C-alpha cells in the first residue's frame, strides 16, 4: 500500500512563529517525529510530546511526522498537525487547545468599534501581539487575506486562536468567506466564542438570514446561547442600494461596513484619496445605519505609509457620519483613534449642553436654552454621544458621565 502524505503550514523566511508539518501515514513502524526547530534545545522534547499526543488523539499509530518549526506556539503546531491529519483521514474529532477564560467574554451591541485591525487568518505571526496596539477589534480574516489553497487549514488556525490567543480585551471578530464556504467557516468559530462575524459582499437580507440560521443550528448543537453580532460588508452597487434592508435584517446586526476596493471595482472606476467616486455609497451606508440605529464603519485606507492622507480620510469619514473604520496595519490605529475622537472644543460644548439640559430638567422647564440658542432633543442626543466617545477614548473622566447620567436617562 502506497504511503499517504499531507502538508500544512508555512515555512518561508518571513514565516516566524509558524511551522511546516509533513505527515506520512504508514502501515507499520510506529510513530517517528523528525523535528527541526529554532528552539529545539529548550522546547524540543515538549514539542515532540505534543506531536505524539495529537497523533494518538486521532488514532494514528504508524506515521512519520516532520516538523520544521520557526518558533510556533503550541496552538499553532496543533492547528497545523490537525490540518494535515484531516487531509488524510475522515474524523469529526477535534484537538482543541485549552480555552482562555477571558476569551469567553461577550461583547456588547453598542461598544466602540472605531478601529478594527485585519489580520490574515493563516499567518500566526501577525496575531500573537496584535492586541498590544489596542484596536477596538481584531479581525481574523478567512476571506481575501488567505490564499485559496490555504483556506481549509486557516480554519483550524483561527479556531485555535479564538481559544488560545491573548486578545488583550479587544473584540474578537472573524471575516468569513462568501457563500457556502462562509457558512462552513462558522462551524470553526461559533463554538469558540467569537464576538462578531463580518459577512463579506453582502447584497441582501437573505445572506444575513442564512448566516443566522447556521449560527442558531451550531449553537443548538453545542448547547450555547451567547449572542454573535454581525457586521455585513457592503462591497457592490447592489449592496449599496439594499443597505437599509441589510441593516434591518436582524437584531444582531450591529454595524454595516463598506468595502471600497471591491465597490469601485464593481463600478468600473478607480478609488481615489478624495473619495468622490464613493461619496454616494458612503452616504447611503451612513443613512441606512442611522435609520436602523446601528454603527456605520468606513473602509480601510490602503496606503499604510501616508499618515497625513490617512488623517484627512478619517476626518472626511467622521464628517460624513461614520463611527469608525478598518485598518490593515497597526500604525494606522493611533491616527484613526485620535481623529475620530471629539476634540477639546467639541467636548466642552457637549458638557455645557448636557449641564444646561440637566438644570432645566431639575427645574421642570420644558424649553432648554444655552446662551441665545435653543437646545432640542437631537442636540442633547448628539452631545451625549460626544461625551460617551470622549470617555471611551480617555479624553474625559468616567465619573463625570456617571454623576450626570442618572439625571437625563
């Protein structure tokens, strides 16, 4: 009988914190582990022990496993071996790393999503310390950032990362693939306490329904009941025209994002820094989100070297009414946060409005004025939002809001 062989992982010069595994199944000879590792002197025996444990778990007794290691953590090694195993045998068993307690925590509907950092779902080196940059969310991407031939093994990597990675209190997000492949992706992330799913190239409510139906089936199977939030991504002319339908499709839709690279390609035009070609689409998405009471998230800015252009883009985005945007490099996070945050003048003006509203409410006065300007409900609502943003971004003491909140809830 001819030996069966499978490989999984990456082993290029830039693939630090990863490994390449080659598994050859045999009819005899027991288990042989051939390890080449940059940390072999310190961790060689523990890596071999892990390898044998995983192979035994899947009932493999005769095989040669070659591991070319560039400093991969145990959850990475386990994902690579399992991906190789499941190329060769059919099994529903999963070798799951221990679940971190903090990775079971839920996120909330209205929490800040000013920044969200895209990370390739099959490149562990980008994941390991991503939380230190303090984005509001970390997106483990199974779609565009993963090559077609690597998508099956990326699922194991993302699953293990959801259980093992220290996200440093950021929201745990996954962008799934399109269509049936994306629905199958859910099997690898929903049982492992993902906070939010991004639905790519969404063009109607039907796609939201399909995702929710699969989530419900998976949660029923595993006895789970936590809420998985959804962020459909609008990336086509059809998606733009159906933005409101998508925004209202389900209670767990908390935001719409717009993806301008695919949108401009769909229009047959080029994306520019000024954004005139996407002005209508961005306004459409913002208005749909406001009508549905959810967050509007702008597209990524692809030039990671031009921070001044990014700043200008953020200010335009904020002026249009967006609540945040995506980023593809950690250095973009600070610029996004600083420029989406209300400035000192905005904060002081918001505080005066809220204080005036509180004073009028305490006196039973129905008409509120500040100087020679009348203050109506939308103005107070906008002021409260400014204060909440300032608190969330560390520009205003939390106690100020807490002390005033009970007076105007």
